């Protein structure tokens, strides 16, 4: 299960990297139509949430420490926040549909939240890799309670 945790967290990390590439594709598409960010939306609304939930589930199934499971759950909230930030940015246009400074600032928060999510996923993946490394029996410490035979 621990190797599966490593694999799914790596896939999530790749999906986030692809998400940034797809955002750039949308940003540089000319003429910029409604579908310029279509792939970015599909990846962000389907692939990343699915992999995020699977990463948290595999962390729990791998019997990772509570801190690692909590770290694996954190991106779920960040991923849920992403479309809300994007909708708020879109809603912050003027009457003619032109971006406002407020809308652009909120749009920047969308990117910042994505960067934070990637940073958290990097931590999850590192923790998953460390968890998957077997500890040699001769270096493992034996913990005994006071008064118990070793």
C-alpha cells in the first residue's frame, strides 16, 4: 500500500505540473476564446480532485502517521477553494465584462493557492517516499515499557 501511496502522490504532482502548463496554454492562446482554458478546467475539475482524494485515501491505507494523513488531506480543501476563487475573480468584472483591479488581484490568489497546493503535495510525496523505504531490522529500535522484558 505504501508503494501505491508513492505512485498516486507522484501522479498528483505530475497533474499539478500539467495544470500550470495548461494555464499557460490558455493564457497564450490567441484569439482567447471561452475554450482557451478548457483543458485547464478539465484537469482542475476532474483529474486533480480525483487524484487528491485518492492520495488522502492511500495515505490512510498505508498507515501513514497522522501528520502525513493530515498533510495529504489538506490539498482537498485547497482544490475545492480553486474554482471558488476563479468564480469570484470572474464575477469581479465591470459592467462591460472587462477585468477590474480587484478581479485581477483575486485571479492572482487563484495562482497563489495553486502554488501552495503544489508545495503541500511535494511534502506529501516526500513523506510517502520516506514511508516506503524499508527500515533494516538491525537498525530498528525496540521500544519497551519500564519493567517489561526486552
